[in-house]
């Protein structure tokens, strides 16, 4: 039976990532996933824009659909 392990979370700065991973015993060849926190300006823009988008009658599903469509369009250009 395969042993299931829980993910570990390390909060650090970009400049300290390698040192923090090494300190935590993560092998240099081990795959890792890093999530980048958005800049504060992005959070502020979203907070500013969301009520206006809703006022125009758009739903979260509409927005998600458009984002997916645009993502697919850009990806097709990169192939």
C-alpha cells in the first residue's frame, strides 16, 4: 500500500526559498510547488472592480468563462 503524505507549507520570501527548503530537509532534486502571493495592488484592483462587474449583471461564472476562453486563446498562440 502506498503511504499518503500530507503537503507541508513553508511561508518565506523569494530570496529565502532555497535556504528554507534546504533547512526543512527538502532534497534539491525534489519537485516543489510554489504559490506566489499577489501584490497588494492586485487585491485592491479586484476589490475596486468587483462591485462594478456585478452592477453590469455579470456573474462569477461569466467572469470565469471569459478568463478560460482568453487563456485558451493565448495558449493556442503559443503552440
